[in-house]
């Protein structure tokens, strides 16, 4: 006498992916995907290695999807939201880079320089001014800069030279 048994193994259960935490801003898709892959853990009910792959939709406000596939082809996904923003802000209305005036009284007031960013919209602008030398032979350096939420920055500068070369009028 003999007896036969047929056992069919059919894994239809997807792997379990556990989402970690990634940063809020990345300079490239590759860096964001690497972070998402590193922070995702995977396990499978039948054992074996779960292969992970990442894909990204969007750029500034990006969604990264990590897909885990078990040895039997079952899949599961997790998503991460982040920013991929390698673009610096844009400053508008920057004054000429160099300006020469004869008198301190003719130095123009600092320009208003707005900044905008492709992801953050309008941004605050930092203004600084450095003055060196005596009033009749002075150098004024003005700098405007703006930085977006991803750390991209832009700046413009103006150097004003004050040179009083007019001799005094004697009466």
C-alpha cells in the first residue's frame, strides 16, 4: 500500500512594511529616495528577503513611494512626504552692483529687494550694510539675501564709493 500527499504552498500575504521618519527637505531625488529606503523596514510571513524599491512623484513637495516585494511577488507600499528643492530663491530689484557718488548726502537709501521661492513663495530678506573709511572717502557695502525652507539662498550686493574730489569754495 502506498499513500501520497500533495502540499501546495501558496503565499498570498504581502510583506509588512514599517515606515520610519525622513527629513523635511532634500537636494536631490536620489538623496530623498535613499533616506526613505534606509528608514523603511520590511518583513514577510514566509521569511525570505523583501526587496525594496523607491519612486518619487513631484519635486518641491515630493511623495516617495517605497514598494516592498517578497519572494513570491506579493507587494506592499508606504509613502513619505518631503521636499526636494535644489532651486535657490530669486531676488528682484537688486540695485546696480557698483555706484559712485561725490557726497555723503547723495548716497541713495537702501533699495527694497523682495525674494520669492519656487516652493515657499515670498520670503523675508535680510539686509546688511558695512561702512568703512572717512566721510569724504567712504566705501559702503550693502547686501540683501534670502533663504528658503530647504536652505537654498540667493544674495545680491552693492558697493557704493563716496569720493569727495571737489575742492572747497573759498569766499
